[in-house]
C-alpha cells in the first residue's frame, strides 16, 4: 500500500494594511477653534488690543541726527588699527594714518555755532561783517578767529526771543523778494527723514484702521455672547418640551388621558420656547 501523498500547505494570503484616514479628524480639530463659542476671555483679549494702540508715541518719534558717517567710520577704523597694533606691535604707522583720516573727516563735518540764533540770522550777520581772505599757511587759524569773532558779535547783541528774530528776518527777506518763500528747507532734502515721515503716516493709517476693526469685533463679540446665552436658554426649553411630550406619549400608550398638570406643563414649555425664539429673532 502506497503511503498517502500529503498535499503541500497553501500559504495564506497576506492581509493588505489599509492606512487609517485621519484627515477628517485633523481638519475638524483645526477648524474647531474658529467655530467654538465666544468666551469672555476672547472679548478681554480684544479690549487689551485696543488699549495697546493708545501708547504708540514711541513709534512716531524721530530720533536726533547722530554723528556723520565719515566720523563714525574713522573712529571705527582707528579702534581697529589700535587693536591690530596692540596684537602685532608694528601698527604705529597705520594708527597715524587712521588719525589723519579721522581729523580730515572731522573737518568735513559741519560745525554748529555756539549761538542760540537761527541759521538765517547767522548768515545775515556774517554777510554784514567784513572778513579778510588769507591764502597763507595760517589761513585755517584766521578762519577760526573770524568764526569766533562772529559768534562773539552775535552773542553781544543780547536780543531776547531768538526764534521771533529769526522769523522776523525771514519774513522781511521774503517781502523784499530776497528769499523765496517756496524754497525747500534743509529737512525737506533729507531722504531718510522723508521716508520716516512716510512710514509713520502709513503706520498711523493702518493703526487707525486696525483699531476701528477691533472695536467692531468687540461689539459683535458682545452681541454674540448675548445670542449664545439665549441659545442656551432655548436648548433648556427644548429639553422641557421633550419631557412634556414624552409624558403625554407615555400616557397615551397606557391608554389614559393626560392629567391637567401634565397639559399645563406642556403648554408652559411651548410658550416659554416661543418667547425665547422671539427674543432671539430681535437680536
């Protein structure tokens, strides 16, 4: 007798792994904060935003002009040369060159006169005073003496109200046709100042618009809080109507007529619900 042949085992088909589609859950979890009921904390957050717009003077300040960039660069070069010379010990010549560069840059900087009078007054007095020209080696020293004499002369006038004097001189020169009233001031040619003023004006417009929109949102949020409170009352009224309906239904199933108390409770629940709906429609 031949032994029975054992059939080879058939491998079980592999189960295909189906990835779980979590996209709807992630979508609703992302949307839920935007659709959630408004809380008092949300209104408080908007009110704090409105208060933050009341203290924006810091953004509208124009800083004072600093030292000329050539002076600042010369100082930085001098400090760098000093650092290199202290490390290498052979930077004496370069340090002297940096000092010369700094002194030449300082000469280019416009020197402000130590006088309270305006620029127009100083120019007028300078034109009335006689200044001798010198081409010798001591020309720079003579020029310094002339500036000092002009300043001492201006200070010796001791005129009260320097600003008013400046305005009177400007007005007189404009009436005589010597000075053009439409002549641009020095600040008008400052491109950086113009850009600052433009950005500040744009910031004021944007801040005013944002503040107006936030106030509108606060108003809408408070109205929505009132609606949410009435909706909660409506949900409670719906539950009372359902309970009254279930009592009457159970009475009919038991083939008995509802009691007067059950009927009154049902009518009261219906009327309360209708009053809440009317109140909600008026908002």
